[in-house]
C-alpha cells in the first residue's frame, strides 16, 4: 500500500510542484529496486504524462532517481523504468521518551544507516532536553558521514529535516507540546521552533504513537487499525480508512486515559483508574497477566467503537513481556 498516494492525489498546479514531486518519490520508494515506468506513475498519481516527465527529469537531474532498465510493454516500444536512489537524501528520526533518547539517520527508503541512544531526563526542562537532543543529532550526523553515499561535511548537507516523536498530548500542526502526562511544565513549549533554530534544519513534531502508526501504514499493514504503545506510558495511533487520524485538535489517541475503574489508582493526568495507571501498576508489581487483561479490555472498547480491522501492540513493556501479553490480551479482546 502506498499511503501518501492514496490520501493525496496529484494535481496539475504549479504551486503544488513540490507536492506532486513527493507523490512521485513515494511511488518510486514503494516500487523498490524493480522500479516503475513513467506511464505507471501518471496512472497512479492522476498527473498528466507530460507533468510526470518534467518531474522525473528534475528528480534525475538532482540525483534522486535513476534508470533501472527497460520493461516490455503491450503494443509499443519497451518502457524505461525508473528507481529511487536511496543515498541521494537523508532524514533524522528522533524519539524522546521519558527516560531515553533514540536518534536514527535514514535514507530515502527509510532504511537506518546510523543510530544513537542515550539516557534522557525528560523532566530536566525544555532547554536541557533540546540541547541534549541537538547534541545527539549532531553526533549522529557525524557518524553518518562514514556511511557510503551518506551525509556530506556540513550538518545540514543532504539531510532534509528532523522528525521528532514523543509522548503527547501536543499540537502537531504548530509543533507545540501540551500537558504531557507527568510533565506539566512542558505545556505550551514550541519544540519544533526551538529545535529547528538550534539545528538549522526543518523539524516536524508528532506523538510517538502517531509516528509508529504512520510507519505501519506506509508498510501496508491494514486500511484501518489501532497501534497501542505500552512503554513508560500508554497511548494509541489510529489509522482509519488508510489515513492517520489526529482529531480536530490533533489530540486523538490518548488511549491510556480512558477510565476503567472509578475508584482506581491516581493517574499522572489527575484522574483515577485510567488504563495507563492500571497497566503500569500491574507491570510494576510483576502481574503481567493482569496488565494484559486490562489492556485487552480497553482495546476491546476501542475496537467496538471504531470497528478497526486490527490492533497492533508495541513498546518496550510489550516486547519485554511478549510471551505473556499475547494470550492475556487475546482473551480480553475476544
């Protein structure tokens, strides 16, 4: 499944030249080494063959695309097939968890070419976290210069930007954090602008659950699904009818704060008996079966509400206790 193409059909307007080029790049990425012809690109984007020819000529001139041979056609000369050049561009992915930072450098196919991990004190304050994150990105880009065809000598080089994933809630459109559970001091902090100014690179900010769900959607996992992430917290990323669902104020997916037990333990959000509080408390006392039961019950509510095709689990707690979680979770959602 090509997520970007399905949700953003191309249009023949000069003002959207970059948008149309992105559609073509996404199809080249999805085609892999086998490549794709210009005619197929036109059919799948809705662009005219002339527009596709101009876009692909520009991408070839800039080094993003190259010929991948010829393919037999029905009733005409063989079609020239184009492929993406993975090392022609890179991006940085940055995950800011409550206690750990992960930074990856990826090529145009999304393959990781360099990675760094470091402890992180998310409660140390915005300035300290931004400085720590920027330092790790700079170190990462330094390591990436040693990769064949990777990043040239300057920090910005061929790096298109930085995507930051972290716990919500937050305003994805503005790159501003809201009251992250347990860290109210982050409320209103413009992370996108602060980190962008520090690095001199474009920055996009999103919830970690949304970022994970988008990655799964790009891989063609399902048309409608919920991704549940249980790590230092609990949240959800929602893909409905092939599109990432953010809600009217980009606040959708706060799955961990639905109340299951009115007189339950106090949650960091201020309520009692939230799924997150119940799950994390069960894990802390070693009762992983209870954690799976609670998570499965809440997931069952979500499935009944949204009628999704699939529920996917992730996060360090799930991976650490995967042998227990599958059975207990399936029993609760059945």
